[in-house]
């Protein structure tokens, strides 16, 4: 990613949960490279409310750190052609954590 770009430059499009699940094996191959596991979808894609301006929100468990999360997110973004944000349960603000954990669905 170009350090001078911002997230508005990232690819955005409508993506569905079915499409994400169709690429499950490839997503888990990327995850294995970065020590990521237990991949779940939350946000507009999980609620089937995604539109052309949506991103893909993933909740994961991770053995690595920030660079592993970033590498995983960029790998999924390249695979699916949609801006991907990745969070861990502990990285979610407490006021939002319960809602997101309840909403998250397995890839």
C-alpha cells in the first residue's frame, strides 16, 4: 500500500457472505501465512447490508502482531478486490465488543 494513499483509495464494492465463503480455502491459506485463525465476518457483509461503498470486516484470532494483521488484510483484499479491515476481539472497543461478537459469523 502506498503510504501517501488513504483508505478511500482502497477498492470498495459490494461483497456477499456467500462470496467470502466461496473463497474460504484461499482465505485460510493466506491466514496460515500470518498466524491467523478463527476467521469471522461482521459488519454490513454479515448482516447482508453491504453496498458498493462497503468494506469487508473480519474478526480473527492471531499469534502474530500488527504486521501479521496488516499482511493478512492486504492478502484478503487482493484476493477479493475489496477493502478489508481486520480486528481481534481484544482490539475492539469495549462498548462495541459484545454486539460484534454476537454478529460475527464463520467464513
